[in-house]
C-alpha cells in the first residue's frame, strides 16, 4: 500500500491566483471534504476561504471566525469555516466533530492544533508570504485528494 502523500508547490502571484486556486478546488468539492490551512497571520488563509465560499455560491460575507471558532454557511454544499487558533493549548473541541465528519466541506485554519480530531487524510494548504501580493503554497494530500492536486498542478503550469 502506498502511504506517501502527493505534494506540490505553487506560486500565487496575486489574489487572482488565490481565487483561481479556490475555484479549482470547488470544482472537485465533495461532501465531507476537509481542507486544513496553515500559514502566518496575514498569509491568506481567510482570503482563500472567502473565494472558496463565493465559488460555492455563498453570498454572505465571510469573516474570520477567530472568536467563534466555527461559522456555518449554506451554499451549493455547506461550508464549515473553522479557525482553531484558540485551541492551541486545548487540542480539541468535540463540538466540532459533527461538522468535521458532517455533510459539508470543512475549512480549518490552524488545523494542526486539532490534529488528533481529524482523519489522517485531508487536503492541506500551507501559505507562505513571499511578497506584498505573492504567496507560495504547498498543497498535499493522498487518495481522493490526489485528483484535485493533479488538476491544480496542471492548471498552474502555464
Ligand atoms: N496572493 C494573495 N493571496 C491571499 N491574500 C493576499 C494575497 N496578496 C495579498 N493578500 C492580502 O493578504 C491578507 C491576507 O489576510 P488573511 O486572508 O486574513 O490571512 P490569514 O487568514 O492567513 O491570517 C489580505 O489582506 C489579502 O488581501
Ligand atoms: Mg484567518
């Protein structure tokens, strides 16, 4: 059995590239999809999630859920937007379980803080600031996520 993950690194030159990444992912969205995000404050995690929400047909203005941990949005598929930064010292919040293992798509900012609650295969996106508008992202996952990663790789090799 192959256990290694597929991993790619791409350059987002501006927010339009970030939007494009979100749009491609929504083309492959499925119930129960989990996207874990990492990157320093201001790296683009929430911005990416905003574009993802828009692309899912969510009209509500998506804000950072830092003080709520979880916000639920209804769209073509429901979006559970979590920011688990505040759980750093706690490591879990079982109220999130129903969402993580629910029927929508979960986007989890700072996902490593609740790693013990997550299935071992999720799509991860790590954002790194490389300039005022540019970001380097490392995307990884396996099994059902490999198709998405390959599609992203194809569409960014321009
Ligand atoms: N290519 C890019 N992708 C994402 N955000 C960008 C990019 N270029 C500039 N930005 C800006 O960087 C900031 C990212 O903030 P935010 O998404 O809230 O970060 P985080 O959620 O990681 O703390 C926003 O002000 C956004 O407009
Ligand atoms: Mg954020």
